[in-house]
C-alpha cells in the first residue's frame, strides 16, 4: 500500500501523540527519578514533534 504525503503525516502525528502518552505514563510509574525525568523530557519532545507535524499538515492541506 502506497501512502501519500498527507496520510504519512497523519500516521506520524498519531505515532508522536502515542509516544507522548507512553512516556508520560511511564514517567509516573518509574521510581528512578533520573529515568522519570528523562521520560518527561521525551514526552515534551514528542509533543513538539507532533505539533510541528500538525502545523505542516495544515499548511499542505490548504494548498
């Protein structure tokens, strides 16, 4: 199955959003403070990636 650009962006947005949720959940379950903080940072980074992908999808959807 060949995906077009919009479909790929939508898939990667969902992937990034899932990573945010996973890292947030794991950061709350892990007792090791260093690992928990790292996972919180990863959640934020994944959130930034998701936002950038969403903005790009909006931009190309207008065209």
